[in-house]
């Protein structure tokens, strides 16, 4: 896996803290530093997600992918899956994630709660590289809502 991240500045200038990631699969992702009123010299323009937001979003994508794939392979009639993530970070540098809560909303027909819980557990224990990696610094908890289609 490869990725190149380049500083773009903001709106064509070199004074901002914008970055563009070009992934090995040929896609781009724009990121920006946060605007910090206490430290305006940090240069964030609030034009894109922060890098740590993209880490959190990527983790959600990774685990949602696993859950859907596991349920489909088990021939469960899954029709939708979303994950709402909330995270807390350490107060001092490095400001790693210390707590992450993932609330899954899974929609389908006749889904057994046990099957969905098993898919979530398998994702976090065996398949989702992102959540397993973040689990080394963060306490990860999950919640589940089943919606009948």
C-alpha cells in the first residue's frame, strides 16, 4: 500500500495547512489543519477534514466493510449498515485516541442479533486492521441497533 501526501497551502497560497493525499489506488483525499483561535499561526482554514478525523472515518469504513461482508457471506439479508463513531483524545502530545465508541445501525430482513454481534466482534478481533491498531491506545466499545427492512 502506498500514499503520497503533499502540502497545498490554502486557496493556492503556501500560507495555509492544506494537504492532498494521493493513494496507491489512484484516489485523492483532501485534509486541513484545524483553525485554533488560540494559535492562529497554525494556519488551518477549515476547508477539509482534519487528519485524525480521516483516521476515525477510515476505521469506521474498515469495520463497516467487514460487518457487511461477514453477514453477506453468512447469507444474511443485510440491506444497510452505518457506524457512528465518537472518540476522545489524550490531552497532551501525542494526542492519540483514548476512547472510541462505535454505534452500528444495521438494516435487513430477519437479521438475528447474535449474527450481527458476531460479525462486529469478528471485525474488531480478527479482520479490521484499523480498529485493532487503534485498540492499542484506545478503549473501543460498540453499540448496535437493528432495523427491520
